[in-house]
């Protein structure tokens, strides 16, 4: 996680305000040689600029590649400000709701009462977004440890768990 935050910080340092890495790559792209200018006049100026530009282009490319392999697939389309927010979140580490584990049980059907889990909040959210839980397929949830030990004996209906609430708004749109 620290590695991702560091790479995001390095990437942010190469971008201008509201710029995306895709736009920065175009900006840092090595310049083509001028055809009708005096080569000697521009040679010194271009050599200094081109080595800095080439180094920035290479560094930007490498950072984006590493971040994509670490799961940040929107890196090329994200603005400098979005990437700075990601860096801040990565530096803070997982929030309690994101680090939580959950068990669930169906409230109807042939698997009614059978306990499944533990699953991360992120996994449960993705299942909610995919429509796995609904009024027609209701389930109850409770917090548990990563080892599956219940942290509470209280079960909550799938649509009343506060950590999942943001996902319901997206489903209603």
C-alpha cells in the first residue's frame, strides 16, 4: 500500500493542475526535429530540454504502468486532483468499514439460515452492485473477524447495513 501511495505522489508531481497522465504523456512526448531551422542554434537548447523531457516521459510511463498493475486501472484518465485524493486515501490505509469482514445468511430459500463468510466489505459491495441481494433475495449480515468469529450476535437486513448504504443509491439511479 505504501508503494502505491509513493508512486501516486511521484505521478502527481509530474502533472499540471487538472491534467491527466494521458495528456502529460502527450506534453512530454519527445519533440520531432525541426526541418528548416538552424540545427546549431537549437541543438544546445533541445539537448537540455529533450533529456529532461525524455526522462519525465519515461518516468511517467513507468509510474502509470506500475499503478495499473497494482489495480488502479483508471490511472490514465484520472486528473492530478483525483490522483492526489487516491494518494491521500492510500496513505491513510483502509478505513474501519473497508477493513471489516462480514458473514451473511439468506432469510428465505433452501439455504435459509446457513452462514457464509467471512467476506470483505468491498466484496459484499460488489455483490450488491451486481444484484445478488434484493427484496426478492434478502439476506442478513453481521460483522466478524477475518477468521470468521462473530463480533456481534445481531444480524442486520442487507439494506440496513450503514457500510453498504452508498451502494443502494447507485442501484436506484
